[in-house]
C-alpha cells in the first residue's frame, strides 16, 4: 500500500531539516550561510518545476493537435 501524500511530505520535510542541521554542524556554517545555500537550492528546484510544467503543457498541446 502506498503512503499518503501527507506522510510523504512530512517525511521529506523532516529529512531535509535533519540533513541541514547535520551539515551546518559538521561544516560549522552559520545560519546566514545556510539560508544562502537554501535560497540557491530553491531557485534550482523552481527552475526544474518550470521545465516540468512546460514539458507537460507542450505534451498536452501536441495531443490536442493530433486529435
């Protein structure tokens, strides 16, 4: 049985938070540096999201044109 999306989201958030905490401590990075890293990471994920949305839009457009 597949996990509910709410559980997947909660698990992902928890894993990300734990990884950030461990990385900040191990590398001795202050919060303002971690915020910069997170901002860059968010920008990259937003770029990926836009590519995925655009690809889905183009695929849907091609299907409608072939009908």
